[in-house]
C-alpha cells in the first residue's frame, strides 16, 4: 500500500526553507481578528481578580477602591477617545456597542425609520439592520451605499439618500476603516456634516482604527456615536465602549441596576474595564510603528510574486492580498502548516461564499477566491515579515500547482 502524505511533512523541504520555519514561535498575522494582550492589561486583570474583586456598587471600602479604579479607567478611555468621561459607556465589545447604538436610536426617535449604511460594513451592523428590515411595523427603510474599487463610497450618493424623504432620516452608520481591506472612509467629515444638515444622527464603527489612528479626529468632526472593542488593540475580549456625544438622547436597551449611569445595567466587567483603561492610557497610535513593516511586506511580496494584487488598503497594518487562481482557504491552511497565521478576511467569507466586501469592490474572479488578509500589530517584527514573505511565496507556489486546472 502506498503511504499517504502526512500533513506538515517536512521531508521535501529544502534546508533554506526549513531554516525559515519556527513552529515554537508562529508568525501571527491575524491582528484584525484579535490581538495579543498587553502585559499591563494582564496585570490589571490579575489585580482585579485576585485583590480588587469587590462589587463596585457596594458602600464598603473594598467597593470604593474598585469604583475609584473604574473612574480612573473611564478617564483614560475618555482621553484615548478624546471625549469627556461621562460620554463613555462600557460594553462587552464591538458587536454589543454597535447593536446598542442602533437599538437606542430607533427607540429614541420612533417613528423615524431611514437608516443609511454601506454594503461593506461589518456583520454587527449589517445583520442588525437586516433584522430591522424584516419588521413590518414600523417598516424600516435601510439604504445601502455601494463602494468603488477601492472600497470608498460616493459622498454625492449619500447626499441624495439623505435629501430624499428628509423627515424620515434617522441614522447614518459607517465604519472608519474596513476590517478586511483596511480601506479608510476618507470622507467621514463631510458625511457627518451632511447627516446633521438633513437631520440624521451619525455613528462611526471605529473598531478597526482604535489604537491605529486618532479617535479624537472623529469626535472633532462631530460624530454622535463612536464604538470600539478592546480585543482589537491589546486589551482582552469581552470589553468595549460606546461614545455618546453629550446632549444626545440615549435609551438604554439593558435594564437592571444603575451601572453606567443607568445606560447599561449589569455588574461591571471590572477586570476588562481596568485592562481597557490601562491600554487606553499607554496606547500610542500603532500606525507609525507598523508602517515600515507594512510597506516592506508589500514591496517584498510583490517583487517575488508580481501577479498579486492589493485589495483596498489605507490603515497601516491591514494588508489584503489577492493571489491569482488559488483558493484562500487552501492558502491560509497551508500557511498555518508552516506556522504563519493569516485569515480569509471575515468569518462569513468561508466555503464558496466570497467576501461581501471584495464582491462590492468588484474584485475580479481570478483574485476574489484567493484573497487573504494579513494584519500586523505592535508585536510584529521585521524578521517575522521577512520570513513570512518567503513562506507565503512557497505556500502560493505549492497551492498554485495543486489548483492548476481546478481554479479558473
Ligand atoms: N466592527 C468591526 C469593523 C470589526 O472588525 C469587528 C470585529 O471584527 C466588530 C465590529 C465586532 O467587534 P467584536 O468582535 O468586539 O464584537
């Protein structure tokens, strides 16, 4: 009987290639999915679990200490966002924050029913809005902006949407940068001005720019809401925040105790909040650190593989590469075998279903199936980038050989 090939078999690898592999230290290039937690955040969590575990709502001294620590964390997060501490509501992450903004706005401003968004938004926005579309009374009018090949929307189309049935305008909700491609929505300042001119509120999903670009710029632009998620910038999973501009009416959607000034009931996630506070305090914008690594990655890979394309792009650290005539899952699994962790781009873009973002950008058939996202962080090193490029090159050649004749 013939021996079946074993996954991870290294026998046919050259000495030079083997020297690039380090299975004990994989190269993690999936930071848009989640990031490695920062030591300061871990220390805060340990302190909160081991020592400061009292319920902040109590009136004894142990509770008062925790309450005070939360106050400091809130100030740090407010400083990070560029707002006042009482404009911050802690939540469990990006998805809850985005859902809360939408739910609050529809309840506060019933029966206004027009919500404008973009086809390339994250599922947290699109799937919440899809649920609203199913309702009969009130029947919500969800209007979708399309995008050009770079992933940007047309500001004139937004104005047309806003100027039609003005009295029904409720909310415009757009991301600052796309999680799959890094495309920055460059015209958000104008979009905010137009939304306000036509009576709509504005929300920015800033999940993929927090820790990478200044959030204060969006506050200065006048956004009414902004949402962030801790695990995307080295805080733990399960903690996020919403900025609600002072004076903007907010209807809670979770009821119970009076935590978060009554805006989000439930005993606080103290370890998460303190960890987020610690990160917010120290977090410089990582873009300047990853910029040279980002550029090196693209320059090296495109000189080894001139057939690749870059899908979108804008935020340093997010690189979506279209590989010609291969399947993205085959690429990601092969890379994983060699200790490089990347991503197919989004949780819903698996199997034969292509990414809704790349589809909206009209990425060609030759590339859309073979698009892989590499995302960097402050922990990515130059050596990792150099090794990753060699490994990606080899993985592509192997997969291309297998796919030949199968892929279009
Ligand atoms: N918005 C964007 C742009 C995201 O990338 C993500 C997560 O990938 C979310 C929202 C949801 O955030 P969370 O994972 O904290 O629920």
